[in-house]
């Protein structure tokens, strides 16, 4: 759906002044700003990631913003969901967020949806927007959002945070991999969310802002980005460990056998978020003390970067950095797919990605250390 703007001379002057710090950029200019004014973004989730992303999208002049959230504002949200204020407690997040965005930019048309994103409303919501931004905090929703975007041909700006770590990427089946190329199936066992594992509020601000930037690039279009030498994170996973402020960018290969992005759109069946995660993938999170007892019985794989090894490693563990594991089919050597494998990283985030990748390669007994090597007994390193 295209939003048509009819500006008076006075309104045009106000717009020129409002976006002057953007239009002065050679990569954007007035033509680029016009593209943003006629573009639309749907943000699914108005929480930690959605709060900063929505504010920067509205401030940038995205013409139409939809936001989907069925939750209400709670005092525990205020630590990181900076779109809300104390007086918003108890209000639906969708309407409270829409009101805040309208105060920020009254020319931005905001469409709140106080409902849960699910298979039954996916087509109605996704089809009407140019770019989809994932601001959710659980695997179930992320799989459904991905599948809907692949089915209806929409670029997806993905984001995830936990503790001091963040991930952002862009998935679009027409031009690269999808989320299931990175995580083929939902992980087995319980994966803690931010409420259980914790998160520093500023991480939401960092990741959400990066998502907003990527959504702006996608709203401009790939042809525009190529001409202006802008590179979206299309097929690339940007990762940040804020404990050390170390960031890395990994290439995510498109998986030829991916059940979603290799299928014809009409063959993609959408499942509600709950059902999407009922089938276990076989990735089992193990505690460090349990993993200790597997030394000598399982193959341990360390997927950290080389500088991180200085903090210690599991004895006799193979060192295969995540980027290498995802992109080099020969990195695993002659390890049998039936071999018990335990993957670990520094804090347990990258290891889940690596373990899911191994499952997609046919490995049948894969675990990852919950909490990472920092939970490993120091005397055994």
C-alpha cells in the first residue's frame, strides 16, 4: 500500500527543515527522503527492540508504521522499553506506543494492532507493509514471522538480545537466506528469555537502533543501496558482545534444502507460534557440570574467535570459529554425524546457532553448554 502525501509549500519547508540532517547525506538526499515518506514498516513487538526501532523509524520519516503487540505496559518494562512512561502502566502497548510516536512525528501515520501475531492474521498484516521488523523475544514467534515473510515476499529485519549480547540480520528469500537457514528448527529443551536470563537495557537500544537503520536501508530499496554503496545486513549476521564491545559480522549461507525459502510461496504453511515449536530439534542445552562428565566421551567444539581462547578452553576441544563452521563444509573434517557433539562459546548464545547448524548437516546428537565456558569449573580449564 502506498501512502500519498500532498504537501503545501509551508509543509514542504517544514519537512525540508525536519529531515535536513538526513537529506544532506549523499547516500540519502531529497529523493531518498521521498522514498522514506512513501514507505511502510511493520514492527512486530513493541517491547525492548521495538521501542528504539519504532522511535527512530518515525523520526526518520517512514510514512506509515504498523505495530503489533497484545501486551500491556508493566513497570518491569520501563528498564529497557523507553517508548513508555510510568503513567503508561496498564495500558495496551500498541496504543501507548502509537500515541508516543504521534507526539514524536505527527506526519507519520501510525497503525496500532492490539493483537498477537499469529497464522490467522499474518497475511492481513504482512502483505500491507514494505518491510517487516521482528521485535519479538522468543523462537516461536520468530519462526512464524520468518515463514510469513518468506510466503509473502517481504524483507525481514531480525534482532535478538540476551544479557550483554545482540544479533541483527536481514533475511529475504529472493536475495539471500532466511531465518531457518540459520536456525532450521526450534531448539529442543528450554531456552531462557530476557525475563529469566536478564538483559541490560542499553542492549535493547543498541540492537533496536541497528534494526531501524537496516529497515531504512530496505525501505530505500536494494537498487538504491547498491548505487549509494550502502550494504544491508542481507545474508549477514551482525553480533555484539557488549562485555568487551567486540563485534563481528558473519556470512549466513543460503541453505539449498531449506524447507521454507527453497519452497514455492503457495506451499509454505503457516503455523501458530505455539505449534511451531512443538517439534524438538534435538539441540539440548546442558549445564557445565553435566558437560564435564562428557569429556572423553563427546567431541567438544569451541566456536569462539581466537582472541577469546585466552580465557581458557575445554581440554582437547576442537576450535572452529562460528563463521568458519557456517561457511566451510570441510571444517568438521571426518567427524561422524553419529558422534556426540557438545558445542560451546563464551556465554551460550553463538553455540546455539552452531548446534542448530550441525543438526541441519545431519548430526544426530548435539548439545550446547548453557551459559558458555564461563560456567565451566576454572580448575578444569
